[in-house]
C-alpha cells in the first residue's frame, strides 16, 4: 500500500515540507564566512565551500552535495530532508523522531550517504517503482545482491564487492526508513524497516573492528625512500635554502627609462658580462625545447641562452624577440668569450655522496625560476616523507600542520632535547578539530623547519603543506632520485612501490612493533622514535600519538602471537628453546599440546587450525617482549633480572636494554637468535686478538663474555639438533 501524504505535491517539483527554505549551515551549527554561500533546503546543490573550519584534506568536490543526480524529483526532496536530519539532529523537526540518530555526521560522510542514496533511488526508478510505499523487503534484498558485485559499464560482474560497499548499500536503505515521518513528498509504508531487528553490520557480514588491510612498504622500498629523503633534507636542504634566499634577494627589474634605449641598456649588460668574465645564464630545458619546436637551429649559439635573464640585468622586464637581430653579434661574442652556465649554483659547495664514495658539488646548477621551483618542490616532498615516516601522522594531521608547527626544543638535561610539532587532530573531533602536539625526533623537527624556510613569502595559507597528493609528489621525486642526478649524488634507486600517508603510518607502526631497536634507515634508530612517541603519549594521553600507539600495540600483539605460534610449532618438531626460562616455556607448550589433542579427540577428523592454537597461546603471547638476542616472557616482575639490577621492582615491563638473557629466569633463546650470538662471538674473537699485553683486565672480561656467547650457541645447537 502506498502512503498518501497530505498536502504533498503530486509532481514532486517543489518541497513544501517543514524544512523547505531552511538555512542548512545555521541549523547544523556551521560557521560561514561573512558574505559566503549558505545552502538552503530545496536547492539542488548544497555548497559548503565557505564554511569555516573544514578539514584541509577535503577536496573541493567533497564540499558540495549535489542532489540533482536523483531522477525522481520527489526523492530528491527525500534525500535533502534525510541529509539535513543527519547534519542537524538537534533541529526541532528532527529531534522528535523516535528512531533518528542523535549525533551529527560530517559533510564528507554525508556525501557518501548521498552517493548511495542516488544509486538506491535510481535503481528503484529503473525497475519501475514510482513510490517509496511500493518498496518491500524483496526489493531491498534484490538491490543488496546487485551491490554485492562490482560490475563494468555493461553490467558484467567483475568481482565481489567489498564489505564496505555492501554495508553502505544496507545503510542507504535502512537509515532512510528511520526518518519516514520527516519526509514531505513520499514515504515508505508505515512501520517498514528493511531487515528489521538486524543492523547493517550484521546484514553485510561485517565485523565492527576490521583488521588493518593497508600493506606496509617493503624494506627494499623503505630503506632507499627514507635514506634519500633524509639525505635531501639534511645534506642538500641547507644549500637549497641558501639558494632560495639568493634568488629572493634579486630585485625585480624596473622598466627601462625612456631617456635610454633598450639597445644601449642591453649592450651595456653584455659588455659587463664580458668584462667581468661572468657567463650568460642558461635557458631552462623546457624553454630550450620550445625554441627548437619554433624552428631554432640546434647549432645556434643562442639556443640555450636565457635572454630574459640578460634583460633583467639591464633593468628590463622581458627580452623581446624582435631585438635579437640587432644584438646577435654582441650576444654571440659574449657566448664565445664567457660561455653559458646556469643562473644559480655555478660554483656549488662540495657535499659527501649519499653512498659515502667521495664528494661532489651539491648541484650542477639551476637555470631559472622554473627549475628552482621544481628543486624546492622536490625538497618539500622529501620533508613530507621524512615527517610522515618518522611521526606516523595521519593525512589530515599532516595537511593541517600550521606554519608555526615547530615548537622550540626543550632541553631536558644530560644532552637530551625534546622536539615537538603542532598540528590539528581532526579524526573523531568536531568541525575545526583541536590543536595537538607530537613529540618527535630531531630529524622530523628539522624537516618541518626546512619546509617553513622554503615557503613562498607570498603564500597566505595558514597551513604549511596544505592539501597534497603524496603519490603524485613521490612519483616526481622518485624519477629524480632514479635519474642521472640521483646517481651522481650516490642515492640508491627507489623501486616503484606505492606510497601514501596511510602506508607511511602503517609502515612505522609495523617497524616499531616488529623491529624494536633496529634501524629504520641510515641514522634513524627505532628505539629513539619509540621513546619520543611514548613521551608524546605520556604528555597528552588523549592526543593523536595515543591513537598511533594503539596501532603499534595492535601490531605488537599480532607479532607476539605469530612469534609464540612459531616457537610452539618448533617445539612440536622437537626444536626446543634454551636458556634459563626454557623449562617453564616448554612445560607451557606441552600443556597446550595436550589441550589440542583433547580437542582432536572430541571432534575426530577435525584438526585445530592456527587460530585455535593462537587462542590457547594468546595469554602467554601478551607477556612477550623482544630482546636483542632473546625472547623475554615477562610473567613475574619479581623474577626479572633487569629490574633487580636496576632496583625497579614492580615495573610493568622489562628494561630490555639491561637484559642479561644468559642468566634471567624469564628469557629464552631460539634458533632465530643464533646469528646474533654467532656474530657477537666472532667480533669478540677479533677484539681479543687485537688487545695488547698491557690490557689483561679487558682481555679477561672479553674472554668471559666470549665463553658465555659460545655456551649459548652450544645450547641452541644442541636443542635444535644442529650440534655435531
């Protein structure tokens, strides 16, 4: 049965409901710039371009809601009223609805809701449905099945849709029915709710917390990326900053005076070049290519001469093409006498190559403003890469970073400095976000400082980086790193792996979780990054670094479960752990093995998988901490040797840096640790061989350490069946 709405327009061409003409921003509590656009209910397009405090990450297209794509005009009104209700849940016409949501949605989220409403309503139109009152559960189920597959333009199925796509389809159908009493032009049947009693998550088969599917960067890509970015920022950056300052100091040329002809001014400038032995400026590559397309000969001595640079020295804004014939003899004489070289960076200082193989000039020269702009953007991209990979900031937090992001370093004493960066926390906050600080390492702080120095003085934006695409920026930087210029500077080639700010955040979390204490790249120690990140959390427990540490903790738990599972599987194969804590761990593994056999006996033919085993191991896995050459099962703090040596009884985690795993009753050694112990033993043998007779005490100490290493190696070999 179709519900008839009293007073509703039959053609749906006009909204005469209680929301018609309302100011959307006023109802939603959004601040609009004075004189800015204020969208109203009934307009086909709502533009939020002039709303203050919108996240920088929002693209212009994401600041507009276009309802005109809905074919049925009555349903456009329904969509407007629904989106209004999601933006302004406290409006008097909305708050009285029994099933309405009580929290406002962000504009970007509303755009996603509208996109799915457009697809839902147009799908109904294509099937001849003319009123929402005709919609049944069968229609909803059919549309859900339609959205469960990704199709091409001809309707052919390509692959199954993601769970997010299925979830969005169910939300579009179910959530609109909650606002049925608000709609003025058309409604569902009274009491109709698609999949009544089931949430969209249940219908779409989604878990409320899905595992992070973003893949981290491979080590083969991470190392050259961060190595190159650090080199650009720390080695090339100061020189680029000086070059930019030199270029900015050059005053803009004044128009030449009428009392002195252009020819005399330019002739004087040419003679000055020859007299002072200063080469003419090189034309930029793109401009040289343009001259070639315009018919200039490849043998023309003026082909790559920047005539505009010469004109500016003469106080003329630009060199006019018709002047060339008159000045050609003098110009060719100058080229022959002093040559042609880049405008800036002609005698660039020497810098160490990135690979350590000698020194080279930091640049071979910068021809003009366009080349300088490209150079600055390459360095800015390197600043972004360094900051992203060493802080783990989200895209929204990077883009909101203000020009005064660098908080003055704080001296903590004993040679320790605390570096902080200011930015806005956007995710989970109201419109405009909240100011937050990240405690970070010196390299990230320096990268942001460099980006501030490279900023164009004419740029009035309050944000340092603004909205950017890291993928596009890094594609350009990668091409430069892999070019002849990158090879000249000794930079390692960067593979063509994808890189986004989601990937950089995920990569850092994985590095901290899986390689604690290791090297992220040259000169960056993960322990330092981990310490400052933890300090940032301690300073602001509710800040952005708390969210990042949550990601790291989740990765650590997955890592611990996988390592514990691998150790358990080794024990099943007879490859046992060694060390003072080995007996306790072996007994625990034996108890788990017994439980698994009971499970198999209770269900013959069904063998427990890895997940069932992990469930049994998870409690012990939570106690695992990675040492440099051991596993620490931190079950009882009173038994921790590191805490006893430091006099810190009652701590909730071990002091891994003070670990003496050969004596600690909670430490174990495994086959994966053998290379570390073997390398340590070999190094000590070399040191002992180089110690003179006058250092018997040092030789005795190293000999005792060597004997410990050899004993641990022998135990590992015996337990793993490697002993001869």
